[in-house]
């Protein structure tokens, strides 16, 4: 059965890898699964056809035969569970990798998204300038805790897993603010993720879709 995912017709980040379909593309590239992409406009995302797949009018979605999924965490977990390369075989290590997936989405990402909202969606509000330092401090606190936990290890828990895929994808959102560079071991961790051939293929595909650029051009 063929796999189809949805992505922005024109990504707000211009194809720089910050849109959430990158996470799904990356997971599929890691496990060697071919997929097709159906690009949807912002208008189409609010229409019944897309809402039947994603009730909140977001991307990405995942379709494979009779299965339709939304939410990147659920999609990446499903992909990882179907293959052997993104989750360890050992039951305890597997559970820890899944815990890191949840940590990325529930403990680390919320404050990062709050920064995006504060700067770009609420930047014209009179209280935005006062709120911004508080949001930045919350991000630094979480990243400091993560930095301590990672230490000088290459990955969060032994070999690269879906937990690292999700965490690297989340941390990438801190690079534009400069916060990532404040934590050298996390910056190196993200760079290791970006250096993986599967990530590079996923990034190139998203960039090509948004700009028409291909590495061979």
C-alpha cells in the first residue's frame, strides 16, 4: 500500500525544515519507505476533505490504505513501530525512546512555540516586549535541563532513535532565536541529526517543493 502525507503548498518557513511534515518525511526516509506528498493550501486545510483527516485543519496527515493519522508524534511512532531502525528491540530501551518522543513534544516544544507566537503573532501587543524575556527564560531552563541530561553523549539513550528524531526536530526551532548556540552540546546534537542522510533527503525534498531548488541544480 502506498503512503501519502500532506504538507503546506507553500510552507511559512520557505522550506527550511521547520514545518512538521519534515519530521514525518525524515522518519520515512530513515526506514526507507517511499511516500507521496499531497500539497494543500491554507484554504484547503479548512475545507471538509482535509478536516476529515485532520480535525484541527493542520498538517501533516498520513494515509496508508484504510489508515489515516494526524499529529506528528502519533505518525512517527506508528512508522517507528512498523520497522526496526527507529526503536530499539529491547523493551526497556524501546520504552525510553518513546518517552523521549513525548518529552520533546510535551516538555520542550511548548515553550518554543510560545516564543514563535510571542514574536510573530503577538509582536504588536503592548505587553509582548515584557513577556518575551520570560518566555526565553523558560526555554533556557528546559534546554539547560536537556543539556545536562545529554552531556557528551551522541544521542539521548544509546543509539539514534525516534526520540532523537523528534527532539532534534523540536530543537531546530530554537536556532533562529540564537538560543541553541548557548548550549554547545545541544547545537552539536542537532548538527548530528541534520547530518544524517535521511534528514538531508527529507530537508531537500521540502526545500525543493517550496523553492524548486535541488542539490543537483
